[in-house]
């Protein structure tokens, strides 16, 4: 007769993980080959392929050799990602139990992949200048920028022309003027036309 203080013996901490590995291995129909290596038993025994392709070697998820293989094939496929790395491992005759987790865990520690796949940084904007914060008449404070060049036909000649953009700092209104060249005189003429307008 059991006493009321009887307790069922506890399983070790990693027993649940071991049970999951054994269950997932049963699905693979494993067998030992002539060299004593544990391999996946597949339904393609009669296929015209080599034994490494038909019967991949079963490896544990957290083994040292597994980590080295994942690193080798990840670098061999030029850091392409989890799916490509896992396909490369399986096509070379290795089957990792829980391979997706094993490869994902390695990718988290791969410095190059973290740099390539990191989210873009957001730039913190600086404070606005005083000219944009005070109320002022239009074009009291303005910025100037050149842009272009464009080829313009004038009778039979082809000439270069440039654009000058005057931007109001308070209201963001713009005024476009045409400059005939990049010389100072040409800019002063455009500036005079802007002042007159």
C-alpha cells in the first residue's frame, strides 16, 4: 500500500528535450550502417544515388561537430540565410535533428549576417534654425541652390542652361530662375530678377 507521502521520481531537467529528440528520431526510421554510423532510413533505397545522399548521417542539434558543420556550410553558401544553409547541409549527406533551430541559433551569432540583415538606423534630426522659427514676410530669409544643366536649342545653336532655386525658409515657397552660365554675373542677373519680382 502506498503512503500518502509517496512521490513519483522526478525526471532530470533535460528529460523533456531528450524525449522530443527520441520521438523525432523515430520518425526518421534510423538504422546503423556497417561502420556503426546512425543514418536516416528512407524510402528511396532503390534510387540510383550514392549512400550519403540516400541515407544522411543523423547528428544531434547541440553537438560540437554539428556547430562546425553549420558554420562550414553557412560560409560555403556565402551567408545566404537559414533555408539555403539547411538545404546545403542536407544535400551533402547530413541530417540535423531540429536543424532549423540549430541553424537559426548559429545565424544569431554570425557577425556578418547581423550586419547585413540589421534594421536601418533612424537619424535624429537636429534643431531647426532660428530663421525658420520666426514669423516673417515671404522670402525675408531664403536659401539658394543651383541645379541642372540642360541643353536648350536657340535657333540652330544648342546651349547649356542652369536653374536657380530660391526657397523661402519660413513658408517653403519656391521661385525658379534661369541662369545662362555658372559665372557670377549670370547669378547676379538672376538674383536681380528675383528681387524685382
